[in-house]
C-alpha cells in the first residue's frame, strides 16, 4: 500500500536530510597479503534519474572526483590495483586509519557498489576470486551492530575475517566487545577485553583476524557475533578476505577459499522474518549465519512451530544447505537478528561468497533501477544473474519487459514467491507492482561476487531543485520531489 509522507521542515532540517539522503559511505577493506590479494577494483554508481545527476567521489584524506550519472549511463570509477589503495589496507596495517575509504555525495538518489577481482592466476591469466559490497546509503548509519563472516574452520593461514568502522561525526566513541579473551589480531594485538576507540569524522577503525597454521580452532571465526556500539552514527563493513565454510582437504591442504564481505545495517534495520535463496554450492558451503542480539532469540525454519535454535546475545547459528526446500529457506525469529548468507557459485569449495541479507519489510521499495553492467568487474566478463523475491501475484518486469520465468513458492510463507534469472547482461532494472527484494551475482570459474540492491529500510528521499539560481534558497524558490523509486505518492506541508 502506498503511503503519504507528512513533511515538517525548517531550512536547517531540509539541508540535513538532503545531505544524508544522497550520501554513501565506503569504509576501507582489510586484505590478505600475497596469498590472496586484491587486484583491480571499482565503484559502480547508478541512478533511477533520467536527468544527469552530479556527484562527488571523495577519497577520504585525498582528492575529489567530480562526475555525472544518469539512468542509461552509470559511472564506473577504477579505484586501483593491489592490497594498499584508497579502498584496501594490508592485514598488517589495521587499527585507526585516517586516509582510507570513500564518501559519495550526489545531487539526487544514487546506488553505489564495490566490485573487486582478486587472486590472479599467473598461469591462466584468470582471477581465482571476486567480491563486492552494495552500499546501504542512509540505512547503513546506526549505533549498534553485530559482526559476521565466513566460518573458516580449517588451519589455512590465508583465511582472514575483518570489520571496518567509519565515523560520521567528530568525537565518536566506539566499543567492540564479545571477542574472546586471547584472540589475536593481524597486527599482533591480543584481545584482553573490550576495545574502545575515539574516532573523528571520516576516520576508520579496522580489525582483522586470521587463522594460524596447524591450529585446531579458528582464530578468525572468533569475530563472528562481536558487538559494535557507538554514541554517534557509524557505518560498518564486515566479512572475509579470504574465507571459507569448507572442511574439504587434499594432500596439499585445504582445497577452497574465497572472498565475501558486505556493508551491514544497524540493529533497528534488521528484522524477524527472512527469505534466503540457495546458491550452487554444497550443503557445507551454503550457510546462513544468524547472529542474535537479544536473550532467548528463538529461530523457526520453513514455517515449523517448534524452534530449531534458541540463541543468547552474541551467539550465532550456521544453518547449512540441507535445510533449504526448493532452494528457499524461510526463517522467522522472536527477536531481531543479523543475517549473513554464504553461497557457492559452483559445488567447488574454491567458489564462495558472503553478503548481508535484508528482512521482510513492508516499506521496501518496489523498484530497483538499476544494477549497472551486471556481468562485469572492470573489463573482466562474468555470467550475470539475479534472484527476485516479491509478493505473490505481483507483476514483475525486467527492463520493462515481462519476466519470462515461473516463480517458486516459499515453504512456510505463501505470501511470497521467488524468481531466478541467469545470463543477464548490461544495466538491469527490476520493477514489481509490490515490494521486491533483489540480489544480483556474477560468476566466472572460481570467482563469484554479488549482494542485495534492495530490501533495507528506505527513508523518504527528498530532491531539491532551485527554480532560479539568482534568488535565495528559501522554500518558495525550491522544488521538492519524492523519488519515484520509493513507495510514496506525495507529501504534505506543515
């Protein structure tokens, strides 16, 4: 049902809303060294606007890149190559960073994602790994988060989990807790209690944990369930570089590892109902990691009336692929949970990925317009595809054409169905007559990337356009518009 947004404004409030509704924060990413390193990586920026949208790509502590983007011409910015760029930091250079990451500011609503090739095979010239994240825009800002990553069950020393925390205001107090005493960070720091940091605006704190050779437990997995709290708004990335859920080994040691990370949202943007779509991996690789924040969090699967798990704060469960029915898994919980999904691009443990999953939410927009160049990371071609979850009987179009595949029912929740599409190319627009949850992916041999382009709580986005630049910017000289991508018909003035 469409809503009417009642808008109460002063000029100061107007400017604040404008700033955050068009802003994306991209904290830096920790990287393994030569064993599994980042190669070329990019920002992909797109918009539903058919008019040119001016934007600034602000390299924190560095230059500003000015560009324009419109619906038919996404903007692709090559960040760099290697493990020490504006986006990536080596695993030995963690802690407080003042000159890493990006802020994207635009005149109107834009999407922003990161895509990275990794692990170049010198013999074949192909990439063994790929990864990416989708920025959550203003939904990323919050003060309470729980971290997640791949399980990394083996002694493989190339496995690394990380989290990066970017402050958006000066004098932001951040506390990281619920990491077991004795856990070792990649700079040699040994955890002996909560970590407390003070960050100023645009500063980042990065933690990274790796496994140790011949260890019988996963040092890096001790990050999963960690609590990140702050007294002002922060943005958090979390995941693995590299990571694995596989226990498969050969004579040469572990047989698979990959890259999987995403930008996450705070506690109030998580939920109690989720629908997951299985990838192409084995049951061991296909994992749903649910992290609890509140006591006595009960987890119900596929409509069952008996809980499969009961979790306490900071505890997590890793639900494997055997629990999916027709490649779907419906989860309902009694308290909000943080939901991470690990998938396989193939049934090989060398091809894995991780992304953050949105809850079912009636305020979710019914349009994604658009996912840019779905089959590319730079000049490297992948096989592009997507999964679409929407309400039953919704009319769905892809690039304004009727969807040409039959939907799958969701066991446990008959109100929703799933569509899966492969071999997609170019800029992809998805429109539904009802709420829609869209995840995209690209696969090439052992490399897979992807994430969700919709499903997280969306605030009304107000666009300003001066009628006459020669007069003041008071209200009578401005045009305010609600973006058509949101489920609002109009707004009223008070």
